[in-house]
């Protein structure tokens, strides 16, 4: 199966129903996308499929064929994406486990909504759980990333 991940074509030997998460982590070697629950309930495994935030733990690899997959590693090579910059600037991360999924959901939101309200942010990131409770810092960082995107 051919997958395009972070702009690079990969030929992977995987059953079509293998979760995309495991293809990315085990076959492509990109471990920034995390396993959290395996049931699309926590958001730790969020990636973009043609720009749309998706839960890779329940997305079959075959669904990603002929589409563009973006992982946290592909958002920017040097951390210069506005969402990544805002996360660092506002010191959002506590334990960090959920943050790649949070960042990917926030980036997908900002790609379609340049000036989200608190309600927009809460709705877009509602499927991303943070056990450390950094939700207020996450919301502030999404607002800051929107400002940085304008500049």
C-alpha cells in the first residue's frame, strides 16, 4: 500500500484494516503520534488526513491511501508552525502525552477558522483529553497561534 506521509511517499506492507496509528508508528517510524485509548475517545492519536483531523487509532490504513497524511512531525520540521510556537511561548505542556493530538486538532481548526472563539476552540478540541487539565493554557495557545498566523 502506498501512503504519503508528511509529503514523503511510503510503500508499506500492511493489511488494509491495520489502524493507521500502527502503520505510522511501527512501519513508517514516526512515533510522535501517540496511542491513548484505541477507541477514538482521547485524541492522542490525532493526525490530519487531507487536512482534516482524524483519530488514527480507528482509521484503517486503506483509508489513507491516495490521501495526504500529516503527523506532528510533519507540521513543521523546526517547530515554527504558529501552533507549535504558541504552545512553547505559553508553556502549555505539563506531562505532554496528549499534546501532539491537541496541537494537530488546533492546527486543523485554525486552517479553517482564522479567528476562533472560545466556543469554537472548545468544540474543535472537545475530543482531546488532557489528564493534567491544561485546557485553559491550550485555549490561550490556540488564540495566540491565531495571532501568530496573521503576522
